[in-house]
C-alpha cells in the first residue's frame, strides 16, 4: 500500500477552539499533518485520508512541550471560517 504525508501550516490571529479539544488554543502557527493511502486499481491516482493531526502546545503547566492530536479536518475549517467571520467589519 502506498502512503503519503501532506504537511501545511495554518495561522490563527486570535485564540480559537477546535471541536474535540477541551481548552482554548492561543493565536499562532499550527502544523497540520495528513496521512493518506493510495487506492489501488483505478486508472488515475486517488488517495484516502487515514488521519489528520495538529501539533499543539501542551496544556499548563507543560507549555514548553508539544503534542500531536488527531482532529477532524472539518473542525479546522470551521475554526478558520469563524475567525474570518469575526474579522469582517
């Protein structure tokens, strides 16, 4: 099975929340990692998402450490949409 990993960095200008994470997250840059596998046997390449993870600062008192948490990509889109809506005049 062929797999690939996609990485992207997203930036939040304001503190935000993600569904499934109990605490408010500070504004800043966050790395998103998505693992996908190739669906074999088709005449063109198609990948299926296996997991999406976000790198977060740990909750107090361990803020100097980081953790990777599995998330729903839709939760990230919703948080980005909420921030964009809040910044409109």
